[in-house]
């Protein structure tokens, strides 16, 4: 089954919530990158921009396997992309939140189900759960119990998540995508009767990150 590429790219450009518009030149570069990636992988890619910090963009796409992606990385086409973006993307930063990251999830987030794709939602919640290795099984069991509560609230948009494939010190990472009409709509979930039950997953994590994304039309 295909895997999901998940990349977090902090930009060198100064963007804010009040002024989140990407430079036109960067948009053209992203369009080219999307074409190159989709041609190489033969699967769709989605580029999105973080709501909380618009200077961070995300690339989410599919590959047949991590190995297939690995073969692409040293290619001439990818090296040209890296050269093209060298003045646009921060590769190193002292702030962990501004650090470039790229890894794979053991799920095809684009797989079609009964609900509408999360990537068609006006706002996408991207939740990263950091789970101790010895609590992974318990987390999976608990999330299986409460997932329906979130799905009921997010309808008609799907809820989809997967585990980070690459090793990360002594903990696992579970990345969850869910679709909402707005950030405010997501916040309303915390006021529902079912949220008390849903938040029981907190007992299995040592930390988490919640961010909201909006798809870039590139």
C-alpha cells in the first residue's frame, strides 16, 4: 500500500496572520514542484499553509513506498527543486517549530472512503501526537474507541491518520488529519458532550501539537 510523505517547510519570507499571502514568485515555484513530484510519484500531492503561522507550508503526497521516495531524492529533478527553493526555505533554525522536517506515514491519506476527502475541507486540523513506545498499543485501542465521536462531528469530511514510519528516539508519532469548516468549528468540538470521552487519548501521549492548514491552490 502507498505511504504518505509528510513535509513541514518553514519559509524565509515574513508572513503573518494579517498578511499571509505568498509571493507570486514562490507560488510559481510551488506549482512547478507539485508537477515534478506528481510526475515522479504518479500520485497526487497537496500543498497547504499553516493558519497559525503562514510562513510554514506543508507538503502531503503519496509514494509507493519510502524506498521509492528515497530513489527520487538524489535525482536531477529533485536536486533542481532544492536549488530553486534554496532562498525560500529555512533548512536550520534554533526554534524547533521552525525546523524543516520530512518523514512518512504508514497510511494512504488520499484513499477514498465513504466521507469526503479531508483535503477538500476549508480548514484541516493536523494533530501530531507524541506517544511513548510502550503506550502505542493502548493509544491505538483507545483511539479506535473514540474515533467515531470525532467522525460524527466532522461529517461530511473524513478523519484519517497514521504512524510515522521513521524511528524517532524513544517515542512514536501519530499524525491525524480531520476536516472542518473553520478553526472556530474545530474549537466547538471541545464543547460537545462526546469530547470528554474523546480526550481520554491524552492519557496515552506525552505531548501533542495541533495546527490548522488551508490548501494552497497551486
